[in-house]
C-alpha cells in the first residue's frame, strides 16, 4: 500500500491528487465518481470491514431508498440522480447488494399531493385510496424502489476502488491540515467525515447533529418496505433475504452506543402499526432477532452540506475543500447523486468552472 502521493502537477502525466476524509457510504461513492480521472486517496479512522465499530454509521444503516419531500429543487435533483444510478445498478450488478423492491410511503401530517414530487418519478407509483390507509394516515403512495445490504454494498464499492488504484489509509485526523501528512501535494480535499465534521479542526461545524438510532434485524417473510412519517416514525425494511430491519427510533443529541433493551417493545409496536396483522408477533419474545443495532446518524441542522470552500485560516490557507456531509440517516439514498455533485465541484477547482469531462 502506498502511504504518500505527490501532486499531478509535479509530472504532466500524473492525474491531480484528491484526498477524501471518510470511508463511509458517502466517501466511497465520491471516490468512485472521482477515480476515473483523479489519483484518489481515502483517509479514515474506520474502513470497510470494521463491522464492529460504532465510530461510523454506514455499516449499521437500514439502507432503504425513500424519497424525501419538503426540500429544495437542488436537493430533489440530487435524489433523482442517485435513484437512477442505484435502480440501474440493482439490475446490471446484482452482486453489489442492491435489490429492487416494492415500497409504501405513509404520511400522517401531509394532505397535499402536490408536495409529493416523486409521484411522477418513482417506478410504478400510485396514490393509495383512503380505504387502503391505516388509521391516522392522511396520504399514502406505493412505488418501486431499491434496498441495500450495507455489508455487501460497501465491500463491493471498496473492491471496485481497490481495482482502480484508489489508496486506503487508516488514520484518525484531529485537524484537516493533517491530510498533508498522507498526501503532501494534495490538490483538493473532500470532507466526507460525517459526524467528524463537528470535531475536525479547521472545520468544526456546530450545525452537525448526532442522532442515535436503534433497530432490530429480524427474520421475516415480508417483502415490502413500509415507512410512516409525521407523528409516528416507523419502518420495516425487508432485504429480500429473509431478514428485515425494523425501526423508528431517532434520539437527537444522544451519543450512547449501548443497547437500550427497553426500546425493543416500542420498535416492535411501531412495526406492527404499519404492517398487516400477523406480519410481526405481538411480543418481542416471539420475534426471531438476528441482531440488535445501535448507530449514530450523522445529521446536520439545515440539511446536507455539499459545497466548495477555499480555507482562509492558518495552517491551511488556500486549501481547496469540497464538503460532503450531514446526510443523517439517508446516506445511501443520497450517495450516488451527492457524489456526482461533489465531482462537479472538484472539476471546478482543478479545471475551472464550466469544464465538462
């Protein structure tokens, strides 16, 4: 494994050097988008295969693709780009861990169908008649989407990157300037540090919000993803392998990675409220639990941050950075579209605005 890389501009035949901080679903997806043209190094404390570490969120995700409403046009375009990529990938590369699946979206606070931008975008989308809505639900849609098995998809991405020459370096950074210890002549840094953006020197984004989630991976015969949002937050996400993630717990500001046994009953209650009778048992004791999961979602007040910046404070004056974090529990959903946006910003830094490669 190479430990150091020199800038492309020291040699005309070498591509520009890009360093990515973070190897979660965002960092890996960005690397895949950049590795075709750039010399990419991923620097992270946690790497693919660290499946017992709670220091990152990606291995613990439910990883269902659910459209997000009530957001900007720019955000919607990022979601659309991501879905197109993942929808196609599920068909062309089934070994990657993505699968196509039926999904139902329930809202208990939204009544205006015009707010649901995806009704003319998601495959097979139809509005559910009131007779098919559970008690308390004001609006519902059925459509086709994709789900990911995180351990498989993350490894698939890493294998592709390794084959393309991407370098992985395990290193915990306390300040963004330390990236130059690994890539001394780095041209652009991509900050995909997730929760780490709150603590990383030179960034220290006070808007980053840690959100504790607790879920259960259970055995099931269910094959439909269901999500309800509003007054009640609940989701069962079948992975079409006989297992499903059931959840609905979000605890802002709670950073404990210890399992809370008292939440098991509440998680099951929520799953039963959005599924047909008999889909899941009444008692936790009757569930076939494969794994209980706790993860800290890397949220951000105000939403995802995807923007470029030239740092102006010592010791990193002039460092070119593209920020890519704050996805919360939606990292897999945004991953491909976000990485395309990041790649555009990196191109702008290297070749100037408006250059299309």
